[in-house]
């Protein structure tokens, strides 16, 4: 401990915020450790700190639970489990007055004397510790904290007259159960809290009380150690308890510790007695109210400097008397009693012949006696555990598995489950010890899982036995024919007269499924009577709700938040679906009509917003003739049409009709006619629902995830699903239609007769591997011929000319002027080949033979579909408005290799008369797909640029 370390004793009665103050101080340091008296309280503080700093920085260490993240900064522990010697900046010990406890006091005294933080140490507890701390820790400073509310003694009351929000305290399991049973019969139910319960069971029981499901809590003195509950009154059913050795009267400070749980925060509380407990005398009651108690002068102490040479030496060091008047030798604890019992066994003493073996024996003896059967029974279990650890170094898996298997049962009554819970705590403790089991993570998880299952079962039995308020209240109200008050919270949970009876899911009531027989009938009758006005209030709120609170599912359901309130059904028009509502009959026809109108308004507005381009197309009166018929086909198919299905209709459309349709956003693609705006995720989702309704499907297909270019093909899918999803089937995968049109633009520039390979851009826009792309191309009508070749490493001299040539070719394609590409061509020719040959000759022949070239796979794609006999080669059609790819020659009635074969100069060359070719004035030739003809075009029909034979017809007419 450095010179700047600060030691402070924060003393005062209950409800002064001492623990809260300690948490704030600890979080102000980089690292800290806080020791708490109970496992239940440790878990509560751990949850609070995790909520403030996150789980990655906080550890929880008790005898039966260990959560230690790698980046732990703050340790929340029971006092016995506090790590020693870790050098934390901050250390705090809560309920330090337990130094005087006859059973555990020596542990708290040891922490008082030896536990220190590098920068700050806090001791939290009662004022009775002021003198003892001042004598044992002279450098300690003191801070007094006053109670935030008043505590008043109200005398004796019968249990049947106990006010709501009361806690009745008993000091034995039998007493607690008897009181809880009486309250169930008289008041409807009570929650039960005992120290022997697991945190899971205790939290579940406390939730019954805190949530208002019961108004009474029956507990042992476990509630006196820092558990924060909303208690208005504390009543003692007894003033004496069994402390493990004998029955004794509780001291005034012990009663005050428990009574102080009444009146949390700024709310005043009361305390008194009930049952067979005699009333408190005036002096004791006044002392509790004024927090005046006899100071503690003697603290229990046990030597912590132990000798592990032999078992006898260890026992002598444990029984060493204290030095000083402030310390009192602690009575013989359970661990020392177990050690003395095991020391009487010759076979075990023969094993404990070394210091390491003695230390191991002491660790085993410190296993708490959770079962509490008998001292001899506990010692026998410790002997078996020690023998396994000494002989094998760990407890065998099959042994611990058998023990856990016998406990892992959830049937039985409260007593049976309580015993199993006590038994599993022993093995939970064993699994938490480092090195005692082979697979610590596995066994810690197993024991925790069993404890959770038994805890849940115990909570269920406690609730079944001691909570019956719901049925009794509802039946009594129904018999008296009183109006029942129902409330529905934001989660849809329905309470009638404060009792949970079920859930209101939209406009349908779902009764509590746990109710059976008479209870279920009572719940339903009471709920239907009480919910009638709630349905009208809920319908008004729904009718005025914004569209953002309503949505449709991919199966056509209509949701209000998380509740289903209806479903879509097919209407006369595919774009005008109807609704079917989910409303209970008891709600009445007015509620049903209001819900129906609101849902119809929602879906009509949704269709109008998402299909606005399509609806505008259907309402365009300017369209006539073939254009109007084609618009009808587009509306009928929700804005997407495979081109193959309407090839003739597209061919019949003239340029004026196409222009009118294009104004509505229709794109004439090579494979699909579609509206790009309707390919977005929201319209696609609604389109699938409307299409499924029109088809009468029982199960609607789901929309692909947004943003994917390709998705796997669905086997045995309904015909047309891929189109409605905005995709086109091609092999094993389906590709998005807009991206397919981009791919078609790339393919149009390739020589599909001679064959071509996939470029990086093709693979990039489809997001496919080469093998997947080959399957896609075959699905589009191409042959894919697989081949292998030696892979040329980039940057080698052999590949430099090829790479340069490719770059030159790309530059030539991008550059309209042929002269712009000439320097690049000259640069290619200037690349010398001699250095390459020289290197090849210089390389050793054996090294060249040993280095095998890497093989790569490539595919050559050619058009697979055959043409009718007598026709020229088939060329893929272009989409509407798409220019001829640069470098693609026009085709006439016969194949012509180039323009020079006919003696016609290229654009930019000079003619024989010396004038530049391209028209008068030396203007360059026009770019694009312009056609010429010696006869005037037919007025009745223009050339269809989407026709794959458009270019052929143009040349034919030109000749």
C-alpha cells in the first residue's frame, strides 16, 4: 500500500445509499474489487455495474459462479471469494459489521485487517463498528451517512390484517412456508425469498412481488443484506433464530438491519411483529427507530497465516489464539470441523504426507456444506473428492456426471426441489475450482444449466402453491356482478382487476395458457366482460394510427406493430386487393368495420405509392392502339415482361408507340421489358404478394435479399416467380434483370461465332466465379467450352507485349480516331525479344524442366442456338435505344470482310479525288446506326431497331 492510499469507513443505518456510494467510487478508479456478504447481493451489484460499463469489464466471482472476462477491471465477489494480492486501485467490503458474526465473522475480520486498495479502501456497515475499526485500523477516516427516510414501529398486527406491500419475516423454512400458505388463503398469494434459493429462483420470486402480481413477501433474514425491494412494512413472525448451534434471540442491531428494508429511498417505512412474536419493548423499538445500538467490542478472528507442513501443523495454526483485546477467537467453523474429521482417517492421512497434499486437503475441506444433512455425511463426500484429486489430479468425468445426473430432475414437490438445488450447489462449487475437473468450461456449464432448470421448477412450484390471487379475485367479482376493470399495457398484456389474464393480440384475445379447468373458464368470462370497452378504445387508436405502424408480411398478413390484425385477399383487380380482418366477435360489428376501413386505406395507399409509375401508365388516355394494348400487358404483369413472351407485340410497335411507352419509364431490354423503378426492394416485396394473390397460391414466395445480383435457382418453383422477383433464371442461378441487360451490352461487342472469353467486368457485375458464369452463359443460350492452359505470371517479359497489345486494343476501342491508336501500336512493335531469348538460354535447363507452369482454367463462349437453313448467322438483338457496339461491322446480304474490299475508303481517309471521305466540307462521317436506302421508306411501318435483323434490312434497302 503506497502512502497516498485512503481508508474510509462509511457507517450508518440501512437505506443510506452506502453500497451505491461504493459503486460510484469504484468506477472512478481504473480497477477495483468489492466484497459482498451474499451471493444474491453480489449478483445484483454485478448486474448494476454491467449495465453501466458493459459485461467485458466486470467479473463476478462467488463460490458457485465465476464470470471473468479477459479484460476485467472490476471484480464483484462474495467476501470469501475475493481475490488476494492482485493490487487493485480500489477495495470495498460491505456489511463490515458481520465481523461479529459467530459463523462467518473471522472472514470479514481478516478482510478488515488485510484487504487494501492501492489508492482507496472503503468499509461499509453499521455505526456499531466505529470503535472496533478505530482500534484495529488507526489510519481509517470515518464518514457518517444518515437514513433517507423515517422508520416507525407500529406494534403487533395479525397476518390477515397486514397492509399491502408488506414483508413477513420468518427464521426457518417451515415457518416461511406456513405463513405463505396462510397469506395465499387470506390474501390471494405471496412471493417467497430465502437465502437457500438460487439467484434465478430468488429473482423470479421477487419479480412476482415487484411487478405487483402479489402484494406480500414472505422471507428469511436474507432480505436484510442489501436487497433493494419496494417494501412499506416489515413484520417479524419470530424474534429468535437457530444460528447453526443453538436458538438465540436476535440483537436489536440485527432486527434493525432487517426492519430497515421498509421504506426505500425517500419513502417512510414501518415495522412491527405478527403471529406468535411478542411485541417489542419500548426501549428496543426506540433504539431501532433512532439507530442507537451497543457498539461492537469483540470481533471474531482466525489465523490466516497457515502452516501446511503436516495436517497437525495446519490444525494448530488454525487454532492459534488472537493477539489483542479487540479480537476474539472464532468458534470452530465447518471447514475446521471437516479437517479434524478427515484427520482421523489413517488412509487419508497417509496421502496427506507433503505440504502440497495438505494444502489440497484444506482446499477440499473448505467446500461449504450446502446439503446440511449431517457432519459425517459431509465429511464422507469430502473424503471421496480428495482421494480423486490426490490420485488422479482431477475428479473423473464419469463420477461427476453420475452425481449431476441424479440431481438433474425437475419433478417433485418444493422440498425435493430445494434439496436438489442444495446438492447441485456443491458440484457447482467444485466445478468453479481451477484444476479440479478436466474440462472446466463444460462442467461449469453443465452444473449451471442443472441449477437453472431446478431453479425454474422450484419457482413454478412455489408460485403454484403460494399464489392464487388471480382466480379468487376474478371469481369473487363475477359472483358479485361487479363491473371489472381491465387494462392493456403497451405489450398487449391484459390485466383484470390487476391480475394477468392473457394477451390482446391486435383485436383478438388470447387467454393465459397456464390456466386450466375452472380457472380458465373464470379467466375467459371475466376477460370478455371487461374487454368490451377496450376493443373500442383500441379500434379508435388503430384508426388514427399512421401508416408507419402498419405493414404487410410476405405471406399477405397485415400487422399492427407485432400483432396480426388481418390479411390480404384477392380482389377483382390484381392491383386492388381486399382485406379480411381478425376481430373477435365480442368486439362487435362497429369495431370490425372500423378496422376493415383502416386496413383498406392502408393497402390502397401502399399500392398507389409503390406502383405509381404502373398506375400512371394504366391511366394514360393518350395511349392508343398497340401502345395501349402493350401498356395493359405491362400492368397485368406488374411492370415486368419477359421479352420472349411479347416478341411479336414488341415487333409490331412503331417508334411513336415506343416513345410514348418510354415516357413512363419502360425499358425495352434484350431479355426483359421492365420498369427499373419497380425493381426496388419495396415494390418487389409487394409485387410478389399481389402476384401470389392473383395466382391463388397457398404459400407465397419470399423476395430475395436486397442488393444481390444473383441468387440460387429455386427448384420446383411456381412458373414466373423469378420474373416477379426481378430475376431471370439462367442455369443454377438467377440473375437480376437490370444487371443482365448490362451484361448483354458487353456480350454484344463480342464475336459469338469465333468465341470469346469472360472479362473481369462480366464477372464483376454478376458477382460470380468463372464456373458459375459459365453455367449462367449456358442458361442464356451459349456454349461454354472448358479449357486449360499454362498460366502466365504477370510482369514477365514474355507477357509484356501481350499486355501492351491488350492495352492498345482497348485504347483503339475507346478512341474514335484511328491515328490515336498508332503510337501505341508502334510501341508494341518496338519491344525487343532478344533479352527474353538471352535469359532463356542463360537459365539452366534442369531448372526450367523442374519448374512446371501453373495451369489455369478458361472458358470459350459461342452462340449455341442454330439458325434456320438458308439464313445468315444469328446475332443477338439489342435493346431499345442501344447503339451499335464500336468496332461491330454492319452486315448485308452477304458477309463482307471490310469496306476496302468494295473500294470504299474508311472514315477519315482521302478519296481518289483528294477530298476527305465523310461528306462535303470535309465533315467526318456520322457515327451511330444510321441507315440509307435508294427508295423511300414505307410510311405505314418504321424499321424496328430492336429487331435482330434491323441492320440486315437496312443494308438490303441500301442496295
